[in-house]
């Protein structure tokens, strides 16, 4: 999972998972289902179902390659894929696919005894740890053999990045930690004097006598009137910074030892366990809900595709995914019947990318659509490396069944594009709703979240919807249909994504992707009826 860039006070607007905690002027629950004619730049889900009501749908398996999914969630459990060729809990590989008791999918982040990985390094840290024994004491490239110089330069690059991140994160953590302690003290005193559920009006009329009380009143007076402030967001960001320091950028934390596999052997496939709802499954649960939460059951929220089976393949820890696991997860999904694979993850380095590309080729050859969130660094992916991607190292032609997805907001104005979203006129294929998306969270809860992680499952959901009514469509036809039918905004000027949120430049929306469009379920249904109805 790629880091996101933020200033100190952005904590009040964003958290690690881009949770939208600030107040809304309009009700944005389920806005991504709406059609632009309703004032929201969503996908027109309900209108698509109306158009397709006379056709009989078939089930589509969508693989959720993510952090795991709460398979017992009230709004998901009825749509979780079940491997009917496997007998639950008997300790036997009944279907002979190499994975024992894989009832709902597979977890590549655990071992056979049931121990699972949660926190992990970022790839930059793994690379540093790999090359430090060889290069840490080397002062100059001149002192390195020619065949090792590329690795030496990579080491120096990742070393500089780790030092920069550790330094900035430590400073930011100290600020947040100090502020959180002061806030907690102020909050505790206010609760004693004003009651548990004190309001901003209570704070404004509060007249404490002590100097500490006056300081606390001053702090709370500003925060309680600031609609962007949320203690929950503050606490989550505090935890995120702590995780960066303890796990993500800490070379002394060795993240994979518990698995017991040979990580360098990418041909090794049969490791892991069937615990697909392992730790850190909040992200994957949110993603799965967007694709296929049970529709119209008066519980929680509606997924996009009604006729879906959600195959869960746990691939992403709290840190960067491992290339070996990504490759094996793609192969598992393809070999067990998935026709659409959702990948809401990404990173800046991919040391075993050849194994991932081989798996992507396997998916393409087996007529599987791969949908990938483009990332949340406000980067131009035409210029900045972002993995995984569809560009095979041994071919000039990219994967033809790949969709790279950016995130858009609900408003059809200059704020259409998510400020965090990666973009690229050549390498980004399409935008989809990915700002303030309401979906499932573990333990039968629900939450708003932002990210291309949310935009990708919107596209996967739309693709599955169309595929369910037109099962004969190939992955390539499905991809082209979504691109061709996307809503275009050729004259719209938007704020370009940037890490400097207060200094965004304006650009034409059509310059930010190769389709110049936002995915549309209703338009895709119309086009499919025109081109493929029998």
C-alpha cells in the first residue's frame, strides 16, 4: 500500500485509509450509485438495472485481492464465494487445487499453523535491509564492482528515502502525540465539568477558573467549531504514524519470517492458510462491499453488482504487498474461476515484478479482467513508477485486459478529481467514484472512505454487473465497453491532483486519463444492449 503525502493539519481531513470524517453539506450515502442527471457524478446503478430488467443474469466471480474480508458481515456473507468442491474443515485438499480447505478463497499471508502477518515493511525498507550488508559501509560507487553498481545505486536511493521518512515521521509523530495528550486532558476536564456529551455551545459558555482550564477551553472552543475536526481521525493518524516508525520504515522489523516460505522462490505456490478474514481486514471489507454488498436487503448499503460471488484472496498486509503473494493471488483467482480481479493496492518498487507479470499474462490468456487502483500520491503515473502495472518487461504491448482507475468526487465541477488521485494521460484508463464512498467495515459496521482503493471496486462492480447480463463478453470486450461508454467531460477544467493541497493548478479533465471519462453503468448497459443483445 503506497503511503500518502500530508501536512500536519491534514489529519483533520484524512486518515491512513482516507476516512472521510468531516461534515457533509449533502447526504453522500450511496452517491456513487447516482447518475450525473441526478446531480452526482456516479455510475447510474439503478438506471442500469432498469434497462436490463428483461434479461436474465448469471453469477460472476469477482476476486478481492486485498487485506482480507469479514466474511460473516451481515451485508456480505450471502455474496461470499463458496468453493463447492471443497469440504469445510476436513484438512483435505478435496478439489486437488493445492490449497487445503479453501472454502472462501485463500490467505497468502499466513502459515499452516494459523499464524498470520498483520504489519509489514514497505518495499523500500525490504530493499534497504536486503542490500545493507553489502553496501552500507561502501563510500563510493567506484568501490563497487561494475556488475553490482545498479544495486548499489538502488541501495543509496532507498537509504535516502528511509532516512527522510523516518525523520519527518518522527517529527510529525511528536507533534501529533503532544497535541493528542493535550486534547485528551482538555476533553477529560470538559466532560467532568460540562458532561459527557458537551456541545460547542457548552464550551463557548464555559468559564473555568484555573489557568489549565482556560487553556483547555480555548483549545476546545476552536476544535468543536471546526467541522473538519474528528478525534477519531486524530487517533487513527497517530496510530498510522506510529506504524510507519515501528513497521513500515523500520529495517529491524523483519516482516515475513513467520510464513516459513522461501520468499526468493517465486515458483513456490502452496503456502498460506484458509483464514481469509485474518487481521487488518477493514480495507478489504470496504472494497468488497462496494463491489457486491447484498442489494436491497434494507441492511447497511448496496453493492453495485447483485449477481456476484466475492472470492477473497488475502494478499495485502498493513504495509506493502509482497510480489510473490501478488503473483500467486492472481493465479489462484484465475485458476479458481474469477472473471474479474480487483486490486486496490500498489507500491513504488517491485523487485520480483517478472513473477507478477507472468501471473498477469496468465490472467490475460484466461480472459480475466484486471482492475487496479492507480494510487493515492497525486502522481503522474506516466512519469512515476507504480506497481503492479500492465507493462510487461519483455513486450511492447501491455496487458490488454487491464484497467487502471483514478478517483473522482461527486461534484461535476472543478473539484471532480480526488486531490490525492494518481493520474496519467497515457497510463490511467478511467476515473470512477472514489471520494467519500460509504461501504461495509468489519463487525457489521459501515464507514465513509476515500481513495483509488474505492474507485477500483466501483469499476469492478460495474464490470461484474454488465458481465452478469452479458456473460458471453470477453474481458477485452468488457474493458473496451467501459471505456467507450464512460461519461466524457471534454470542456471541464479541474483542479489537478497535488500533494500541495492549497496550491492546486487547473487543467483539463481530459488530460488526466486516456479515456477522458468516468465509468458509467447505465451507459455501459445501453451500449451493451446496442452491440451485444441477442
